[in-house]
């Protein structure tokens, strides 16, 4: 391996480590990265989620706003709308979202995940970017188990996971109105009081979701194979 190739491998490793990407990656030529800026309209980010009472949907909408992504809702029967699987297949990044019920995703999301076994068999989502988020009533609520499940689902599909990438607000001066007050690293966590309406959700959680969406969009620009990027 010549010195120039070693340098490119080192740079690629540093970039992937900074984004928390997990899995086998395709290393892009550094000369391609230097050609930007890139047109984000060329990227496709799909947020596939289930929401039981509307709170998780509002988080999904904030992620979509931050990422310029497209929402894909899983129905109350655990089904995707017509064209949903095709939309996921065309995506460069898929963000999985679900509330945490009894320490896990709800059955509707699990039905969708089980149905994706057809995709898994052909490894059709391999090397797509993936990320995840969850909402529950409690600050903890065992939400980490849900994020771990979403991560495991992505790894079954050989996807590349993007972490939260946002430092926590964990000082004495921090308040519930600060970004990433819950302090999640492996994905987005939000908490909505059990008696709160959708309109009463914590504003900082909505803002954190937008920041998370921008994180995913930046990862697409940085790491999607160069053949899928269009110079601005």
C-alpha cells in the first residue's frame, strides 16, 4: 500500500469514526470529497416510524424538517402505505422511529421489521445509512433497549449506523430546555409526560430532533457513495 493510499484510508477512518458509523464501509476517494459543494436535493432520506398517539409523529416531523427527509408512517395495523417499500429501497438513508412501549418497540413496528426479512434475504439495504429515535413518557423508560433494537435491525440489513453526534447538556446549569438534555449518544431520545398532549411536548426535544435530522443529512453528504451525489 503506497503512502497516498494509506493517507486516504486514515482520513476515511477518521471521518467514519467521527460520525459513529458502524459496519463495512466503502472508502471514497478524497479527490471526490473535495469537488463539492453538494446538492442535498439529490439525497433521499426516509423516516419510517410508528406513532400511537401522535407524539412520536411530531418527533418524526422534526427529524424530517432537519434532514429534508420524507415521512413514511406505519399504520395502526403495522402496514406501510402503497409504494412504501419502494420508497425505502430508493432511499440513501433510513431513519427508524418508534415509541417505547414496555421496554421495546410496539408490535406495529415489529410487524414492519419482520416483514423486512424479504429485503434482508437479498441484502437490498446493505450500506445504506441508518439511524433511530424513540419517545416515551419517562426520562429513562428503558428507551435504550428500543434504540438497541433499532440498531440491531439495521445491522441485520448490513446498514451503517449514524449516532446522535450531539454532546449532552449535563452540567449544573443545564435545564430541560437545553439540546440533548436526556444525553443520548447512540440515537435520539425524547420524553413526553404521560398526560401531555402533542401540543405540550417539550420544545427542546423538538429542537434536538431537528439537530438530529441535520446530522443524518450531513452524514449522507459525507458518506454516500459518490455515484449518488450530484454537484451543486
